[in-house]
């Protein structure tokens, strides 16, 4: 990636950073989950949708948070 590409991304990132981020708190996690819900409503199962990869990325960020902070449910049977 060339320096102009990085600069272009930096400009756009400022616009996106409040929406797409690594969650570190429960509140941030909930904001990201709400955003994913909106993306799911928009994208659905259309892998060709322009926002499909963003939906996948947000899902990965949520999964990472859950792996680190949300305890797994255990069955007491």
C-alpha cells in the first residue's frame, strides 16, 4: 500500500472510527452489537452486498470480545 492510500484511509477512518472499533467495555460491545443488527437487516444473506465484508468484520470484533469477556455457559446435567 502506498502512502497516498494510507492517507486516503486515514481521512475516511476518522468518519468510521466511532462506528467500527475494537470493543473494550460492555457499552462498546452493546453499541457494536446494535450496529451489527442494522447491518444484518440491510445485508441479509447477500454475500455480494457492498457491506457484506463490513458485516463479517464487525461479527469478528464481537466474537473476539465475547471470547475474552463473556463466560461460556455450562450445562449442569
